[in-house]
C-alpha cells in the first residue's frame, strides 16, 4: 500500500496502520515515538514538528526527506537502508542518535541539537553543520573532508583520527580540534 501526496496532520502513528511507502507526503505535528518504521519507504517527504524519538527504522528508506522542528532523540539511523539515503535536518533535536558507518555526504544540519550523537566511521564529506550544538558528539574515523563547521559549537574532533582535509572552521571554534591535546588555550 502506497500513500502519495497526502498531508497527515496531528496523526498519532502509535495506533495507526502504516503504509509500506509514502511518496511526496507531509507529516505535521505527528507522533511516531517508539513506532516501528521497519521496511517503510519515505520518498520526497517532509516532517514538520513531529516526534520520532526512539522510532525503530530497521531497513527504512529515507530518500530526499526533510525534517523541520522534529524531535528525533535516540534514533539509530545506521539501521536504515543506506541506498539513496538523503535527508536534511532543520531545527531538530537528535540527541543520542546514531549515524554509525553511514555514507551521508552533503547532508545538511541547520540549528540542530546533536548532543552525544555518534558519527563514528560516518562519511560526512561536504556536509554542513550550521549553528549546531555538537556537545559530546563522537567523531572517530569519520570522513569530514570539505565539511563546514564554521558556525558549529562545542565539538571535539581529533584531526589525527578523522579525515578533515579542506574542512571549514572559524577562528572562534577551532579549539575543538585541539581538545584531545589537553592544553589550555587563553
């Protein structure tokens, strides 16, 4: 069953039957908290002010999907289908989520809370972290080439264990590259 170009408003998906595919759909103020979204495909969909915290997304597909003002705490994006994976996050809370080993080049994170997010071995080449809080986010063996961190805050990235060639940083936040040295910058 496929839903096309449908607008869902204030739908509680914790008690709704889910379609196998959503194409061109918009979800506004919907609740997906703890919902099993396994094997569901979302194509060119937009989520506005939705709660997807702790949603189970095993083999779910997100192709050209935008999340605006959504709560996505504890979501293991590394469990989703990596084929044609493409999403954008604006004003979202992704605290404790994981992108472990995903290839999400050129992804955009705008004004997001990315506290304690796991980006271990993630390919983020060409991505943008615009005004994002990366407190305790994990970058280890991550590909961050040409990634824009110029307005990102509170990150700690070890250049020796991550690929950061041509990544962009501002003078104000460059200290996040030296934190692993345990030195005092005055």
